[in-house]
């Protein structure tokens, strides 16, 4: 576990050495700020719509957070030293995932400024749905990042990794809509996989344990597959 | 400390390693020689546990690198050929990170050890600069520092002196010799003098097959049953050469300086300048006495006469080219182009595939001449 945290800490630090993280965070804050301003202007203090738009933004931003994780190490060869250190493959993958999650949590944490601003300006937002909305954002983000790290394990090219992650996310995002065109049984199964549909209840203040477990197990399965990919890559190295 | 038994590796259809066997004991520095694509890096990667072998076993400090990978890795320090480092960290941060994941959990000990190792490798000046901005020499030393950091029993160093300046090369070699007293080191290199200077033992591999294994001195004596005699004679070179060639048992005689230094061949052959001649004879024959009497008998002054041990380069080329010779004679040789299959730094290791053949040594001089020509091409 210590190794996991060490790797997570190193990843988190690496984000802030390059300008990429600053650009992403700045873009994120500007975009979410705009959504928030828009919501307030339309006299909607519940932030429900803001959450709805934010998850679309996440589709674009989360591949950028994860594309580097394994692809870059594979390109530069540093993966060779990491995978010959006395660290298990799963610890490497989990550590890198937690590093990305750390940055993501910081990003959504920063947006808490907007509801606080609302209070400072004399508003009285309903905090229950806001907190549950944030929990939903965290859970949804975890599964997005897990897809991202999986894509990053597949290739040693960051851009390719980002594109794969984006396509996978898009497919899982719209799968709910598309599945209605397919047969009964298929659509029932596919719509269960849809990542975004389950998110809708969170900003309404409804935390369904089923949804929480879905996101957590989806993340776990993606990370497990990623570890398998990393192990399989040793055979191709 | 390191036991490699029947190690075989396939990359798809490409037979990269063919039944490699060797052992390295504590306190030994093993030189790993071979042309590009021979399988040096592949062998090292298998020993370090980076890639799995197709078959065969490798034990490091008694631990199987497959079954007891974590235990084996704890005893290993590894410096890959490409010296992969995190360019966005400083050497201090990087070494701290490596220390943590290598099991040095005590912060104070780790800091002490980090500054100790940076001191040892003269990294103090750059300790807080980004690795990405460092020169090749510094990076190489950061890579070495990383391998030595957790004080491993076994060191695997893939070309550790590449990119260093001569002073640093000497320092690093001294360091490796020093470390080798109580550790086990495998060192791959292209620089043959390095092997004779640093290593106690040499393993030569070619096309995935172990072709020779001995001490550098033994190897030199062994492969050098043929003696090269060097003579310094004053006299017209063409006449002297004729005299030298007339001695029975002489296979070649040459005067390299005439060819190299002087343009006017005619003048050179008739003057009385002192030149150094190199004479090669048949195996096992001592030509010194007949050569001396022949030169003196022909009326030229013999100024110096000595036997020359062939350099390690020569032996290496001999061993390898003999192999090549057999490969060329082999009728059903299959060349498999791997192309896209081998990506990354390992692409070098995937030259071609040949059918297995036994490593027979030959001492027929005419063949040796033929092989040397091949090598030059």
C-alpha cells in the first residue's frame, strides 16, 4: 500500500511540473464558472443543470488527465525500471489511478467555490442535492479515469490513448440512447452499462446504493483489466 | 548469485535466445559481449524480471525471477541501456522516489543514503536541477545511482559507460570494480577494453546462442594459439616482405606502415627505412627463431622482434565471425523480418533468425583470413 501512495504522490507531482495540468485546470474552472453563471442567471439555485453540463465537459477533460499515465512511461522506457522495481503491477496501476483521481478531486473541489459564492451573495442553496451531486461527480469521474488509464495502458502514444479513451467514454455515454433502437434484451443490458444515466439521480439528492456500487465495481473491473494489459505487455516488450 | 539455466526466448516466431546457461558467483563481474541483436538486452531483461522467458529458469540470489519475483527484484539493481529517467523530476526527487519503491521506508535513512550515493557519483552540483535538462553523462550517473541506491547484491548494467567522458569512464569502471568485490555484476558492453579491465569473466553470445565463456585472459590465450610476431627491420619493404614470406610456416606478412603512411610506393619499397612488419604463422608454431635468422641472413638489420597477444577485439571478431561463417554455409537458413512486431528499443535485438548449429571452433588459418574479410565488409 505504501508503494501505491508513493506512486500516486509522484504522479500528482508530475502533473504540476508540466504546464498541461495548469491548462486543464484553468480550462475546467473557466468552463464550470460559465455554467454556474448561466445557472444563476436563470434563477436556478439548485445547480442541477450545472451538474448535467459538467459531465459532458468531463468526457473531454478526463482523457487528457489519464492519457499520460502509462503511455508516456512506455514511450520513454521508464516503465522498464518501474516494472523491475519490487512493486507489484497492480500497485503501479492503482497508484497511477489514485494520482489522477487526486488531481480530479482537487478540480471538482475547487468548483465548490461557486455554491459558496452563492451563500456569500445572500443566496440559500439546498446543500443536500449539492453534496450528493458532488458524490456522483466523484464516482462518475472514477469510472471515467479508470477507462482512461486502461486506454493509456494499450499504447505508448499519448494522443492515441486520449482518442481511445474518448471514444470508449462516448460509447458508454450514449449507449443508453442508442440501445433503445436495438432489441429488448440487448437494450436492457446495454442501458445498464450506460455511465451517465445512473448519474442523473445524484444531483436530485437521491443516493441509490445500487448506483454507488455500480460505479465502484465498474472502476474496479477497468483497473483489473488494465493490470492484465500491463502484464500482457511484458510478453511483447 | 545468478543462475541461468536453459534459457530460451521466442518473440513470436523469432528465436531470440537459444538454451543459454551460465552462472555468476558473488564477487564476480561478468562481461556480457555480443554484437547488436545477439540477445544481450533480452537476457538482461529476463534476469531483471521485466519480460518472462519462454522456457528455462533464472534465479537471482536463490529466488526464481518468475515465482519469487518480488524477492528477486529486491536483490537487483538495474540500469537499462537507454537510461530511462523521469525528466520532470530532479535527481534528488527521483532517487527519493526510487528509494521509496525499493523498500527504503525510513525517511531519514533514505535521505542519508540518497546524498551518499549522489556524493559517490558526483551528482551534488545537479541534485536540484530537472533531469530533463541534464547532459548525457549526468543522466547516466543518475541511472547508476538509481541502480546502486538500495544497495543490491546483484547489479545488471547494460552499457554503463556509454555517454561518459574519459575521466568519468575511468571513475565508473573503478567504481564497478570496487562494487564487484562483494556483489555480483553483469555488465554488457561494446567496449572490449572495458571487459579486460573490469571483468573477471566473459560470456560471448551471438544470435541468441552462448558461443564462448571464459576469463578474458584465458580467452585470449585460447583463441590465440596463433601467434603474431612483430618485427622491426630496416630495409626496402618489398624485399623484406619477400624474405619474411619465404620462411616456412608463415601465412601472412604485412607492413602496415608502408601502406598507411607513405604515398609513393616505389620510393618506399627501395629505401632503407625502419618499418614494423607483422607476421602471422600457422597455429602452434614458434616463428621467432626462423624469422630472425632469415632476416639477418638476408643482410637486413633486425632491430626488434616480439610476439603480440591478439587483442580482445580480435578474439571477439574471431569467435563471432566463425559463427557467421557457419551460418553462411548453412543452406536452409531462414531470415524472418520482424518489422512492426518488435517495437521499442528491442528492435535492435531482432535482426534475423538462423537455424541452430553447433559452435565448432576452427583453427584453419585460411578460413580465419576469409572470416576477417567478411567482418570488414
